[in-house]
C-alpha cells in the first residue's frame, strides 16, 4: 500500500507541475478546484456506503459530528493559506520550512500521551535533515529572492495548522466510526467552509467570471479527480499507519519526482547534498518503522488497539475496506 502511495504522490506532483499556462500561472482557479474535489470525495464515500445497502446519512450521529468540523476548518484555512504564503516567500524556502512537520507531529504525539521511542526520534531527525539537504540547491538559487518575515511566520503557522489538523483527523479515523462515514462528515464540513471562503474572497476581490476559469480544459477535470483520489488515499494511510508515515511517503515521493525531472524532463541534476539527503531520509524512514525492545516498551503507554500491528488490528476489525 505504501509503495503505491509513494508512486501516486510522485505522479500527482509531476502532473500538477505540467498544468501551467504560457505565463507560468495555473490554468484553473485553485479555490474552486479544492471545493469541487471535496464534493467529489463526498460523493465517492456516499456511493461506497450506499453500495452496501446502508443509508450513510442515518448512520451519522449528528450530535457528535461537530468533532469533524475542527479538522475540516483547519484544512480549509491551510489549503487556502498556501497560496498567500507562496506569494510572500520563494517555493524553495517554503519546502524547507514544511519539513518541520515531522518534528511537530512527534511533539503532538508526545502531548497526546503517545510517546515515541528514542529510535523513532532519531528517525524523525534524520528524515528532517535529509529533506533539508535535498533542497539545498534550490534554496541557494532562491537566496537572492526577497521574502518577508510575514511570509516565513505564516508558513510556520501553516505547518502547525496542517500538523494539528492531521493528528485530530487521524484520531477520528482510528475511532470506531466506519472509514467512509467518518470521511463523509469531514468532507461535508470541508465543503461548507470552502464555500464560505469562496464567497468572502469573491466579495473582497470581485472575482466575477474567474471562478470557473480553466474548466473548459479536460485536464482540469482530471486534476479534480486526482486531488479527490489523493485525499482518500491519504486518509487510508493515516488510518492504517499514522501522520509521520504519511509525511515519510511524501518525502520519498519528492526523491522520485526529482529523479523523473533528471531522467525524463532534464530540468534537474543530481548533486552530492541531494544524494546524502536521500540516504539520510531513507535511513530515517527505516529507523522510524523498525521494531526494537525500546519500541515495545513505548507502545505499552498507547491504547490497546495499537499494541498489535495496525494492519492486523484494522483487518481483524474490518474497519478498513478499500
């Protein structure tokens, strides 16, 4: 599953990078695309539940559904904050700062009473250092570009918002609620918040006629489907594993994307820092996921469901069926 997810993320990044207009701008309105991808994810989940002969809306306990509003709201803020951040700072600086998410996620797990072992912390630090090394050349190319302290601050805030939303959503996905029912609630709130954001942005910027920009291109519809499938696949990875494993997969997909750029597009070239960084990240991934006596001691402080391998636990309960 994880190998397929890494390859999929590589395809997504490569695909997005090719969807540019002649001036380098997006062919589509990103806000509309995000909102419609949420709608598509909702329809897929509703259809999956209805295919089993169950009415999904009757399975939802509405008095408890407010819990899904929290990650839904945070994801909406983070997704739309991204475009503001990229205006204020170079992409290379942004890529460096989002590497903090791995450490932030470890801190959140510690605050939750899910302590990581020393081996896993060394793995997290190796992954973070490796990811930074891999992007050193891009950072050097951006050294002369001006960026604001506000942009750096917003980027750090964005990483924390993303981490907190991811950890909350992981806990909800690993609860007793069915995978698709949980996502139906999350995406329903996501649609509401994205609609509100689109409305206020339209009022502020008078974006009449631009909301549906790019929808005369077939590639925009493909992009919407790709984003929806990525969201569902990411949710499945978080349910079966955890947020740090998800971040590791994204880091590994970056290496594959870079390799595609070198071998196929010819717009990148290997460097010593990149090779060292790739080795560090892969070593960190192995450290984080390896088992030892220390890991078993740390796992005794976790909920009983996590004392067995997550894959076996979820299969045994029938909680995940994709």
